[in-house]
């Protein structure tokens, strides 16, 4: 290699580009909630792009009540060892020590998640302080941009996790996309007012107005239970899909998982979606979101 | 041929970024998911993504053999990261059932640079790319453990091979599509023009 200059040996880890770039690699894919190494293997076999390691799926968190926390490190280690795809795990909102632990365990992405019981009622974690990237939930554009300002490298809708009802995820995604579309037509004068209204940094608002999209990848989460649900979220503009309780609370998890993966890839081909939707066994039962008491709505957690 | 048509395999991964980079390098770029969509392409990019997933979807949707035929046809193919894994003849640290297309006589080690915490960016000198080092973004990146006689090493980082070319197949461990620097894509588009 004498004819070419030597390669600089100063690698930089944990940069915004490396964190956001990781999420770009997950696009078009399905990220599945799993609670055991066996489930993680089923998810990987079905074609998941990543798994979310947690102690209980949201449907069980709802049922059991109590404080929901970060998972046992042993369980997370077991899942990391079981699969070759990326492993994500959840920390409580504002619980930066849980996040430090997850980083130390070597998870590939941290979900600062409203599905767990918030640890701080005012502050989210400072996500710039970590090498491990974060994904955060949002119900609207302002919330998404506040999370990105705090260092989130990926955004997902909140939906209403553990209900098997996609209505809230649809609402959040339409809200975010609608607000982005509105910014597209704004001039600089209007963007200052928009930033104030969105309670988000001007620079980020301007960037969204120019790009016509978030500066990070946007996934859907919350309530996806069928292949058609997943395809719906993709057609509404989600770049990929998280599936929580919808898979392992159904009659035939392996088959349903594979079907949701296929429908996510061919989201715009109704023939494929029809084909993979046949004979999947029972879907999770589901909960009507409008009968959920206010205190049980996870989407209201975070701000 | 002035404007070659180049497909980007769109089963999963950072397809959009490759479409943008190819268009910036004066190619007509379009996503492909079905066998018949390969027919009138002059070249193909296999993007970054999750190689386990991409390989599974290729099998399930009947794309594996058509993609292998595409590589064999001699039309140029460029794989980044997961795409590099896809064009490797042999893999290490992969599931036993992970299928590849092959095309480059090399052994690629998956996630060789480590998990996401070890993902990094660094300058990389690449043979054939004028104008100084390229900005390499390595995300849970593979490296090339060894190459056969027909494969030419185009770049190394920290002693590991991270870019190779064999005939009309090009592969990089890193992601030029994430940088806004389109020189590697321009290099590939030139390969496509020359081959056509």
C-alpha cells in the first residue's frame, strides 16, 4: 500500500450519523417484542430485522399492573446470545441509569418507552450522552422533534401498546405526517412561529420543512396485530413496523410473524397481503381504546 | 449508453439512500422486489440492511435464483454492508441456513467490527476513487476475512479488508450512501457503463 496514503486511525463511535444510520438499515423491516431467547429465535426465523427484549409484552403489563421496569440483564444477555440480528431493550422514561445499564450490556438500540412506568415526570434522558442510539415514541411532530433534540436517533409512533388496536398508531402517524406537510409550505417568517407552536428547536423545524420528512427514521408502533395493519402503517408513511403483543399473544406466533414481515415488504401489493393473511389462526383479542381509562393510556406518558 | 438503469434491491434496508446516490451519479435508479423487474436492468445495488432478513425474504419471494442468475449474467452488482455479505461466496458468524448470491471469491465475517456500540465512522483510502479518502460509515459492519486470487482488494481499514472487486461485482463493508459523497456510486455507475 505504499502508493496510497495511509488510512487515518481515528475512528469515531456514537456519532449522530452512526446512530441514525443504524436505523436506516432497519427500514422496511419488522421489529418484534420478545420475552425469551426461544421467542427471539422464532422472530429471527420469521425474518424480523431486530428484536425488542422485554420482561413482559405490553398486553401483560396492562393485565398485571404495578411498576414496569427495565428487564433482567440475564434475560437480555440470553436474547443477545440467541440471535444474530440487532437486539433492542426498553428503559423507563427519564431513567438514565437503566439506559446506562442497557448500554453496558451491549444492546444495539435503547427504547425510552412509555410502555414502562415513567421514572421522571419532567425530564427525558439526555440521549446525546450515550454511544448506544435511542428510539423514542411520539404522538405528534413537536414531541418527535423534542425527542430528536434530546438525541433520539429514531422515532416511532406511540400507538396504544398492548391493545391490538391500531387506531392510535394511525392517529399519531397521520398527525406527524400532516404537520410535516404543513411545514413544507412555510417561509422562514412562518417557521419561527411554527417552532414556537411545536415547542421544538427552530433549526430542527427548518430541517424538517426542507427535507419534507423527519431527519431520522420513522417507524410505527402500538396496536399492530395483522399483516394488513402492518401494510396500513407502511402506506401511511411508516418506514417500518414495531410489533409488540400482536405476535406472541396470537394463536400461531411463527406463522403470524412471517406473514407480518411479508406484508411489510409488499405493503403496496394487496395480493401479497391477502395471500399471507390466510389461515393465521386467532389474532390477539384486543381492547377498544375508547374504553381505556385515561390513567391506562400509555400514549399520554412523555411530553 | 448515456444513462444506465440501475436497480436497488428493495426487500429491506436503506434503499432510498442508494436511489438518491445513484441518481446523483447520473443513473436512472429504481427499486426492485420482483424477479421480472430485474430483466431490463444494466446493474444492481444490494443495499445495507439486515442480511439475515434480506436473505430470507429473497428465498420466500423467489428472488434468490433470479438474483444469482443476475450476478452470473455479468451485469455489474454493488453490495454495501449487508449487500457485501450477500455477494460473498462464504460467510462466518452467520446462521447455518443463511443463503448468499455469491459472486466474489471471499469469506466475509458478519458483524466483525462489533455491535452497534462499536459502530464508527472513519476515513478510508479506496483504490480507484480519486480525490482523497472516502468517508466510511461502518454499522455493525462485516469485514472480509480472506479473498481468492480473482478478487482485488480495494481498501483496508485497521488491517482488515473492507472493499473488494471481482470482475463486475463490487462490495464495501461501509455505507457511502449515507454520506452525501457519491464518488463510490459514480465509480460503480462507470462500471455499469463500461459493461453495457
